[in-house]
């Protein structure tokens, strides 16, 4: 890319390109991901004399539940003690990806506008006075 110190528009285009590259690199650190939310629940049982009814720390579990939407319907999946933490981490990764993509999209829109303006300036033989 040709550098043009006199053009602030060209500089803006460069800044967008740099920021875009940074965000794109962050995407490479992404791990396995899954949509939806993963909740860890601890329950009281049906035994009235059980300690779980008086002491919240003695409730049973954890029971892991993964909830997501598929074709407009909410799906609940019971996860094992091993799968629960893995899916919880994966759902956090999914949120990270979505946030990164949203930022990349916003940045792209601004970059494309700046790029178009820079091209307009470039093609004009006599730039309009400010
Ligand atoms: Zn109990």
C-alpha cells in the first residue's frame, strides 16, 4: 500500500487495516465453542430430613444443563460432570467469537467508507478546497 503522509484519509484507511489485522489475529486464539448457555445447578432432594434442605452447601450436584436454541426451539441437554465445565468454557468462547465478529463487521463498514472516500479523492484531479 502506498503511503501518503499528506492525506489524512489514507492514514485512516491504514489505521482501520491495522486494527482489522489485530482483531483477525485474536480470532486465531479461539478454542472449541458452542452456542447457548451452560448452567451449574445444585438441587434439594425429596428427603425432608436430608441436610440439603437446611444447608445450601450440602445441596446435591452439580448438575450441568446446556440450553440453546435450534430452529426457534429451546433445547435443554443434561451434561455429565466431565462435560459441564468443558461446555461452559466453550460457550464463553462462542460469546467471544460473536463479539469479535461484531467488532470486525463494524470496523469493516467504517474501513470500506474510508476506502471509498480515499478513492474518490484520488480520482479527482482537483480536490475541492476546504
Ligand atoms: Zn438431599
